[in-house]
């Protein structure tokens, strides 16, 4: 192992209580400032009722953190040219 390698910890997923339905995979998830923080990709079993009525007490959507998405685009997909075109806010 390279002794100069740096380990960075990054959350890769999070859950939110939102009205999610089939076909929403890839939908953007924004914070209260309107900043893109992730993309939705799945829902829990209780979320299946969201197609009829939203139940905030039990419905959850699984989301991938946008920082992890950017990491994958840059390091694994070899598409750093896409990253170069984005305006990224670091906080």
C-alpha cells in the first residue's frame, strides 16, 4: 500500500421522508438552500402506498449522496471532463 495515500470518508447514501413513486429513480434531492445534495433511487416497502396517499410517518426514500456520485464520475468512469463543466459549492 502506498504510504502517501489519503483516506477520505464520505457518506454514500441517506434517507429522507418524501413522496416517492415508481419511476422517480435519479430524481434530484435538494436541501433548503436549493442545492443539489443527492439523487433518489429507491423507497421502502411502506413507501409503496405513496402511489395512493403520502404518509410522512412511514414513507422513506433512499438517496445517493451527490459527492459520492461525483467521485464515481471522476475516478471510476474517467469522465473528469464532466466534473470540469460543473459549478460545485464546497462547504
